[in-house]
């Protein structure tokens, strides 16, 4: 039962309108009428074409490429909603850009993930709904509630149906030491053992694979990660599993398909049989790669939005 008496409104920018539309269809509501575009000099403008006074408003806008444009769209939409007297504004960011800049890796580095958190709060966001933050402690950068959904139940369901009883010969693989906790939780849900690819990164966006920790010989492996950017780490890990570890086959999955630079070509040329991604970032064209498969997050976000709106617990979505 809805206790606060507000109506619900869902708006979107230009980052992933298809996902926003799917969320609305599942919830049985229509997308809010608005226009988000640019003036001739490149400045972003936002026009809201319906009242939001007192409404519980959700803005679906991941900050994928072009990151700065999509972030500015989100900030300006939040500001417009705030000034139009929206009751509560939730920034729904299926993909949180700048999340990898979450600490000072060397002297005089910025912590941009914290800066983005400050900007969202300053713009007027009352809460944030996101998925698989690169580092879960980013939630602590905010002084407003942050719900960080886990994408792994979607993958667990997918692989359980795909492989069924054939799981005995399968292993989950963490592509690096930093992702072990995430991969271990995934492996436990699928009742599989865990292996780790130990790599040494020489500089940004390039890495050197060293060795495989765990016996993957003759196994069908699933590499589990939170995002695929240039694809170097993923493809090198897959290569190591086959060449060094003697794996029989390599599947891979990740929540966010950033797929920048040479990523698609690398994946197409790699030993990976299939890469499963979530549609937190808009899917690439179907003809760009026959190895990449997308799974939708719309039902999970629709349920989370519904539960936030009705002021009931969303903790079951984390399980």
C-alpha cells in the first residue's frame, strides 16, 4: 500500500532511452514527457512537458560514453526537476561512470568518483539507484541513500538454464586478484569452484597476464567481471586460461559493456566462446559481434523502482 500519496514519474535522458522505455512497460506506466538536447554551441538543454510537483521522480540515465554529455544531462534534469518542485528525485544510474577513479593511485590524483557524488547531491538528487559499482565503497562517498544492485543473479539464472546439469566440469574465474570477492560470490551461487588469473598491469588500459591460480585443465571456464572496457584484460585472461591453464573452453560475463577502442575486434579475435553483458549500457549493433549476448536489467530495475516508490525493502534484490 502506498502511504505517501505521491504519484510516480519516470524520465530519461539520451544515454539509454530503450532501457527506460522497457522499465516503464514492465511497470505499466508511461515515460515522462521531456526533451533533452543541445544548443548549437554544445550546451545541454532540458525541457519538462508535464507537471512533477510533489511527484516521486526517477531519472534513468547511465553515464556511459559520451560520459561528460550524459553526466551533464543527468545533472541538468535533476536541477530542472528540483526547481519544478518534485517531491523526491532518484538518479537511476545503471552504469556509474568515473567509478574507477575511486582513490589516489599516485600522488596528485583526483578522486573523481567522489566529485561526481558531490555533483549529484548538489544538483538535488535525493537518492541513487545503481548496479555493480566498480568499488562498493563508493556508496560511502554519498550522504544520501545509495542502492547498489547486484547483476550476478541475472547471470546465475542465465548460466543455470544454459548449462543445467553440466556444471560439474565448470569453473568460475576471477580475471584479477581485485575481483576475487565478486567472483567467489558468483561461484558459490552456481556451486562451482573458483580460479584466479594473476596479472600485472604495466600502465592504464594495458595488462600482462602472469599465471593461473587453480586447476582449470580440461574445464569449461566462466570469467566473471564487473565491466569490459578495451577488452585487453578479459582477452588476455581467456588466452592464459587456454594456453597456460589448459582450459577446454572460455565463456565470459560482465555487468557493464563499455567496449571502447579495440574492444569488439579483440573479443571477436579471442578464444572466448561467448561474452554475456547486461544492457546497463546500450547494446552494440547485433552484426558487430556474434560472440556478444545481452541480458536485460529492466525487470530488476523496474522492481527496485517500484519498491523504492512504495517505501518497502529492496533487500531481496541483493540476494
